[in-house]
C-alpha cells in the first residue's frame, strides 16, 4: 500500500498493482484456504483511493464494472471498521481504477 497523502478535503492513497515473481501452494488449511509461499513486487501502476468525511458511507468509481454496493471490499472494510470501533461517522470514497479486477495483479 502506498503512503497516505493529505488532500484539501481528506486523504488519498495509491494502491500499487503487485506482480507475483514466485508462488507455490504448500498445503491446504482446515478453513479451506491454502498455505503458500510467495515473492511479490509492487508496480508503479495502480489504483488511487480518495476519502473525505461525510455523514454516511458512499463510493464512486470511474470504472463502471466496479460494484458500488455493500459487496465492494472498500465498503465492507468501512463497515468492519465501524463494527470494531463504534465510530458513527461516514466517508465519501472515490476510486480511480486502473488495475483490472481478477487479473491476478491485486486489483480485487
């Protein structure tokens, strides 16, 4: 994950794509997930996420294929944060999507 940068109305973070240089599945766990060994590197290309304070959570994105409902990982993480902390605020998230989803580059 890139460094968080303050903007005029909130914060912005660059989320670089990743490239697996090596990946080996070494076993299967009881929870259905796999144990693995991986060597990955971040690329200088990726998505940008902006967040500004708001009364409730919302998300917009420049990629029309990205779901903007509660199935989106950004909004799931926000709801998890609220559940863990009891925070009562919200945020307007804006995603500039460059990493294709499902391409194995860490784009969701």
